[in-house]
C-alpha cells in the first residue's frame, strides 16, 4: 500500500535507527513492546476520523523531526523530543495565559475610560493572541502526532494476507489469498498530496479485508483506524472483531521476537495497539453494554498475555479505569487513559481562556451563512443580548432563592412566575448546562442505525407510550443481527421531546393573555440566546414547542411585539441552516474554540440520509467510501464534547427547571389548553356588541 505525503515521513522513520533504539530500551526478553509511559494515548480521536490523512501535514512531521536535536549531526532521540515538546508547550501555554489575562484587564479599562491609547493597543494585542493561540494548537497537534507509536508496527499491503493466515488454525488447507480479493483501491491524481506516483485510496473491502487493513502502514495516521472503530458494526459484530484481534495475538505472541522487522512482531504489537484504541474510544458502547465480550477479553489477557508482556497489565488497567469512569462519572470522555486525563486537566484553564477570546471577538461580527438562495439573516446583526462585559459568565440568579420565601420544592405552586422574573440569558445558561449534561453522555456510535430504533423524520421521534425496551430492531436494521446496539439516542430524543412539551405546556396554562405574551417573549429570547451561544439543541427544542399546533393558534401571537415575533423567523432560518448540510457546524475554526451542542434529531436525520442505499458492491465487498463519510459526520459529536461550556451553574434554578420539565413532559397539550379561556379567541361577544352599536348609529343617523 503506497502511503501519501501526509504520512510518508512516518513511514520512512519506521526503519530508522531511532525506532530500533526505542525498542531495545524496553528491556523485555519476551516481546518487543514500548515502555508503559509511552503506551498512553495511541490515536488522536475524532480529528483523525474527520480530517483523515489531512490531520497531520508535512509541517507537523518536519517540526517533530527536528525536535530533540542539539546538533545537526546528532541522531534523533525519542526521549529528548518528548522533553523538548513538553517544555515548549508549557512555556507557550503559560505566555498565552498571561497575555489573555492582560487583554481582559485592558478590555475592562477601555470600557471604563475609553482612552485612545487603550483603543489602539487592543487590536495589536488581539492579533498577538491569535498568533499565540495558533502556535499552542500546533504544538498540541505535534504532541498528538508524536503519540502515534502504533505506526512503527504497520505492515505493507503485500503482508495483509499473512495477517489473515496467522489467525487461522489450519493455514495449510487454506487457498492462497491475494490483496485484490480482500480490498479494492482506486488511484487518485498524481498531483494530489504532492505524490508523483499517485495515491491508492481504499474504496471497498470484505469484512476480513477491512479488519486486516487495520494493520497496514499509516492506517492510524490516515484516520482509517478511528473511522473503522465508528463503523465496523455495519459488517461485523463486536464478538467477531474481538476474536479477530485475539486470534492474531494468540498466533504471534509466542513466536514474536525482539527483531522489529519481522512480520510476526509487527502483527502482534499492532494488535495490542488496535485493541487499546478500541477500549479507549468505544468502551461505553461495546464493552460496558456486553458483559460477555468484556469477560472474554479479560480472561484472555489474564491467562495468555499478562504473564508474558507488559501490554497485559496495561490493558487490564485501562479496562478498570474505563469501568470506574462509566459507573462513577456522568461525563464520558472519548479516551479513558490516565495519562490523557492528566494532560487534559492541565489545559482546562487554557481552553476556557481560548473561549473567552473567541467569544469576545465573535460577538462583534456574529453572522450566519445560510445556503445559497436563502440569503443571510439580517436580524442577527441587531442588538445582542450578550454584552462585552459578560465574556466570563457570572453565577446566574444569585439571589434567586435568597430573597424569596418560596421553596423550590414547591415548584408546581410557584408556576411560571420565576420563568418570567429571571432574565433570558440566565435561563439560557442553565438550560445549556442541563443539555450539556445529557449530550456529554452520548457517543458517535449512538447516532448510527437509528432507523432500527424507530427514529423518524418528525419532531417527535419516539412515542410517549412506547418505552425504549419495546422498540423493535427487526425493521431497517443495518447492523448485523447479533450486534448489540446501545439505545441511548432514544433517551436523548425523549429528553428533547420533554423540553418541547414543557415549553408548550407552560404557555397554554397561563390564565391571562398578558402572561402568555410575556412567556412567549421569554421563550423566544431564550431560544435566541441559545443559538447565539451555539446551543442548537435547546434552541430547536424551544422552536418545536412554539410550533405546537395549539400554541401557534393562541391569540397572544397577534399582540406580540414585532421585534420579538421576528425571532421566530430567525429560529426557522437556523433550523433550515442546520438541515442544509451535515457538517455545517464544523465549517471554519469556530467549533474548535466555541462550545457547541448540535440538535440530536437533526444529526440523526443526516446520518440516516448517508445510510440510504446499499452498503455492498455487486461482488459483496462493503463500500468503505460510504462508511468513511458516515464516520466523518458522527465524529463531530466527540469534537463538540471536547469544548464544554464554562457557565457557572445555579443548582437551585436548575432544580426548578428540572421539576417543571418533569411535571409537563407527558402532558396532553390540547387537554391543558381546553381548560384555559385565554387560549381561545373571544370573538362572538365582541362582534355582537359591535353589531348593536352599528345599528344604533344607523338609526340615529336616519332621525337627523
């Protein structure tokens, strides 16, 4: 398999003296394996699936190649590279943190005094901050690239049939197998990726061939491994994939030597790295929901690997960490490695500072680009609810219960009064945090094969009378019949439906038209705040509640202020924007710095659209180009989860909102509306009065 220029540099290093030295320093007399400190984090996550081979360009490789060199004549050293990179990243991060704090102080001073010197200094400082931020992000990308130790165990395409043969018990009876019978490629243009020989891109393959391709050189760097982990359930079960890996380890473990050039050593070590990547990224959707699968893996590691190799202890530790995180934490991360967790912890403050800068800049030029033919939304350029001084959110409704004698335990008695009293921004922040709590528990795999769960192209995807357990998996099941599917998407959609029903119920239960107008205005402003802060999930849920047939017919809409009523059209335009393209929220660099929560139902519909059509070719090979596109779309779930909102939580206000949502989540809106006179147009009495007055005027006119 010819590698492209994006990963060619790594392929050249595979046979370098640097790798030989790294392998020899392990001190393991049984099998060549990396040190445990080098074993943490073997894939870059969602970015690998989204960008593919473009995730790491030649600039990243050349920068890493020059790290750890004191002189040009000296050979590269892995440890020296790691030390120098960590020092550079720490120094740049520290400088960036100091500079952005100075920028915040200068910004506040400029708002108070509005001096000319401060005004002229701000644009220059903002430009410096953007450069510093780009450098920090580049160093973090280099760090991810350096973690790709798994590529040293990649094999050439001609060795892939050997990968398959090594897992078979009776290899002597098997017919010879070549690469063309397993995988199908197509050649790209020679000028692409600056490769004079052109690049072979995987187009399709048999299930066995696609699994064997995990062992090919640059499969990690080109994003194939991450894309495979998202989509393999379309052509093989979790048990089949696990057995494939364990068979390769079992057949090569005893024969592998310290010589890294042998195929057996590469196949064995690569199997461990693939297994680690699977545990890191998909434990919650594959192992946590399948105790038999988890038991098989643990038994194999304990009985056949732990006594021979350091990999065994490391994998068992990974499984324990993942199990503890799944059971004891509400937030699920794409990786479960402690090393990765510690490195992310140190960047939390930096992440929030990046967002403060990005939010401050973006508020001055907030503008939505919709599809051609529709035009931009001019109203988005109007007066913003967010002010420059609110870059860092403050605790919401600090006096919410301190100045009130009403207990939040009696939220039903309080009613919608507190919704009207709190500002739209305060409510949007807390609703966003509640939505984030639910969204962080989902995984990209949850959005696959949603037709089998009964998800349809309607606002209400899951009937209230049908529980998640009773949904039939027989209809439109694209996964293999024995493949276990986690149904968390149904909970996500049911939560969205509950919020929409709550919005409609709060409005129709108001006993006066004036109160309905206030509540309609408040929900419209909350939705506007939500989509402006990129919480599209809550914004679309409120829109669905406002578009309820009963709510749309309320007389309160006729007396709603014009500027507030226009927000409804903005929300509809945002909905069209979200439905226009499956990757519309990933355009540009805003999603990297600004937190985002997508609409779960809209994303599920985009994936269903990609799933339409056959997955196999006429020869039975599975279309990898189709699977790769699906993996790219669902990878944005992990991309958004990497960048959380940092609003200060108000737990008392959140408790109130939870109670109101829970109370109305299964409400019958027509029945609630029927009990309220404010929901009906009071036309007959008014018409009768006007008729009498008109008759009296005409009679009076005849006597004059």
